[in-house]
C-alpha cells in the first residue's frame, strides 16, 4: 500500500518534472556559447546570481522589499476585513458604497502609485501606502460578499439559539465568509507583489525592483538578469506559500467539501 | 426618502457624494495643497485633456497594445492548448511549467524586455502576450480534457478521425473555458498595456501618466487616473453584458 503510494508520487513528480529540467538544460547549453550581449550564457548569470543574492545584497534589497510587501498587505487585510465586515452587515450601506469600491478596483493597481509619489515622495511610506491602498479593494469586496451571503439556515439556527449580534458575526458570519475572503486575499496578495515591484521601479533607490531597473538602465545586463530571475522565483514561491497557508487555515472547509 | 429621490440609481447618488467628499478633503485638512488635486480640479483637467489630440493618441496606443497582444495570445494559446489537452501525458507534463509561468507577473520581466526589445509598443504587446498566453493555454487544455468520455468513445466506435473529434467533442467542451479565460484576459491586457507604458516607457496612457507625475502636475495625474477608472468600469460592464448575451441561459 505504502509502496504503491510512493510509486504514484514518484511517477507524478517525473511526469511534471521532465519538461522543466529539459528546458533549463536547453537554455544552459544553447546560451553557453552566446555572444549576444542581451542573452548572456546561463552559467554566467548563475555565477553572478550567487555573488549577488547568496547572500550579499539580500539585506540591502530583498529584506526591505519584503518588509514593505508584508506591512502593506497586513494593513490592507486589517482595513479590508474590518471595513468589509461593517459594510457587509448593513445591506443599505453596501448598496451605496459598492459602486465607489467598484470604481477604485477598476483602476489598474499600479496606476495608483503616482498619486502616492506626489503625496509622499519616494521613501518607504509611499511604497507601503501604495501597496496597502491598492490591495485593500479586493479584500474589501470579498469580505462584503462573504458576510452578505451567509447561509440563511445557519442564521435562523443562530437566532433560535438567541446568539447576540456579536456572536452571530464572530461565530457564524465570519467563519462562513472565510473561503470567499481567502479568494480575495489571494488576488490581493498578487497585487501586493506587483505594486511592491512597481513602486520600486518608479521610486528610485533601494529594493529588488529598483536594483533590477537600475542595472538595466546602466547596461549591467547580467545583474539585470539575476534580478529578474530572483523576482520570478520570488513570485512563484510567494504564491506557493500562500496556497499552503490557505490549505492549512481552511482545512476544515476542504474537509467539509469532501464530505458533501 | 421622497419617491423622486428613490428613483435615482444608488450608483449616481454615491458618485455625487464621493465627489463632494473628495472636494472637501482636497480643500481643507492635511491633504490640501499642490500635490493633491480636488475633484473639481481633476475634472477640469480631464475636460481639458479630452480636447487634446495627444491624449487620444495615447489612448489609441494603449488600446492597440492591448488589442494586438490579446489577439496574438488567443491565436497562440488556443491551438497550443488543444494540442496539449489531446493527451493525458502532455497535459500533465506541461501543467507544472505553465502554472509556474502563469503566476509570474509580466511586470517582473520589464527590465529584460527593455533591454531585449526596447521601450516601445512592441514591448507592451510582448508583455500582454506573456501575461495571457500561459493561463489561456492551460485553461483551454483543461477544457479539452474535460470533454465527455462517452461522447469520445462513441466517436471512436464510428471511426471518426482526430479532426472530427476535435471539432465535435473537444472544441465545444473547451469553448466555455476559452470564454472564461478570454474574459479575464481582456481586462488583464488593458492593465498590462497601461503598466508597461507607466513603468517601461512603452507609450500610451501609462507613459502619459508617468509624464504628468514626473512633471508634478497633480491635476492631470488625477485626471488620467480618473479616466483609467472610467474605462475600467466601462469595460467590465461591457464584458458582463456581452457574457449575458452569449451565455443567455445563465445568470438571470
């Protein structure tokens, strides 16, 4: 039984893994003799990558980027879920506020960065404010939706048991809204990553995005490649981490769905 | 509330209230000043921009980047998706690679794209294609794999060839997924076209916005962002309406 499971696992990894391995090997070999300045050999990029990111510049560029990302995202989560719960609990208010939220969501998140540059200049506060503001709207929308669409049977049951408003909110509405809120959080997290990089491209100085774009502008092509590679790895890793966090915190929900 | 007031749509009332609040915030309080435009200043600036040919040219450039990128994405990803979806092995082999490429936002590639392609509209188009092609292809492939197995068995019994199978079983099954992917991609194309102008200098409304910000013209910066919001709302309304017309039996 265990052996068979193990075998299935190995087979799945082999089927999913052969193509990426071949692609990387092909890139490595095809670029090995490249003298095109824009496509340096992968080996050269990798050597420079080790020099740049394991772990020399990490504290200068990577850590501030991640600090801004998570600070901005945390502010957005608190504001988004808090305001969303308030608005979602009152159908009258949400009718009037939703068109405004809809409008802000329709603006490309990155296009909001110039507003914050005008207001706050180029330092970290501008970056955090941009991230928090742009990220808030998907969370807000998801929370309103989740709070509003609570199962009627559950609400009736809660009122039979004479739960107070606060108890209904805390014990019934919010847990029920969690799967939808997590959907919003996932979208929001992607936006937070994009806005983090964009705010660094647009605002000069430190941060991973700034490092990469400055390398491009000063024709340090290998450095630019290492920056882009690291950003790609980061983008994928962050989305993977988010999936895992979601799986763990919504474990009860997936269990319920399996049973149903 | 009087009956006459109640007939005004909620969106209109909230828009007016929002504009008034915006005007007040911009006139008094800590935000008032040159770096914050009030509602009236932004609207006046937008009115002025709408009469300028450069503004419409920028709009046209953004639209072109989005539309050409979208068309290329569809033309590449639908055949590719069908090809991948035809066999279980190719689907499972490529799913991981496509999933990885799908979550990488095109904005991270801008530095390399500037080097390789240069800050032009072609770069904007390339980024739009990158943004869409992987998710559309894998979605198409999923739809193709999702075709009714009984239908496929029946077709094999009748010895219908692979083209007929694609035409009568695979494509109709994939059409729904392709439609969903296309709807998402339309919005994404516009956003990526704007962003590649804003941070990559590809031209269009994005570059126009970057210029107003770097010259410190707050009124015009707010005006352009207001305009982007209006286009965004208009596009999503159009998509909802279009979807209702095409899939008219759902979502009543």
